[in-house]
């Protein structure tokens, strides 16, 4: 009888111990919206971000506007925190990025420089 109960005891013990061991570090933490914004630093992969959006239609509207004023290579991509961002990847330096931001401001578009995350 004990040999038949031993496998079940192991399963029940594992079912109780594993969750307790995982939760001792607290509940799972999901990234906040600010966790997805990494300010640009020299020597890193930099992108210009023209905005973050919860809805695809809003991101598409911004992309059309950005492309319409000449920011070629702009695209929509996920930011890793459940939102969409409109960006231009591959900005070669912070100085070039600052010039890009100034050009965007001239046509009424706000941009930020951020470190591109994989």
C-alpha cells in the first residue's frame, strides 16, 4: 500500500512546494511603461522615437505623418511593454539624433532619443 501512495505523495509535495518556492520572491513583476524607455547614450544603438501608442490605428496615423514630412525609414514596432512605437532605427550618434529632433520640432513633431532594445 505504501509503495502505491509514494508516487502520489511526491506529486502532491511537488505541487505544494514549487509554487511556494517561486512566490517567495514576490509575485511576478511585469515591466511598466517607463521600463521600456531607455535614454540614449553615446556608443549604443540609438533610435529616434516619435511616440508610443496603445492602438495600432494611432501608431499608423503617426507613421503616415512622420513619413509625410520626410523621415524615411520610420516604422512601427512593439516596445516590449504592450505598446507600439513609431521610430527611426540606426541613428548614428547622439549629435545626429539631436539634429533629427530639432528637424522634427520644426514641423511640429515631438521626438525622443532612446537606446534601441532588442
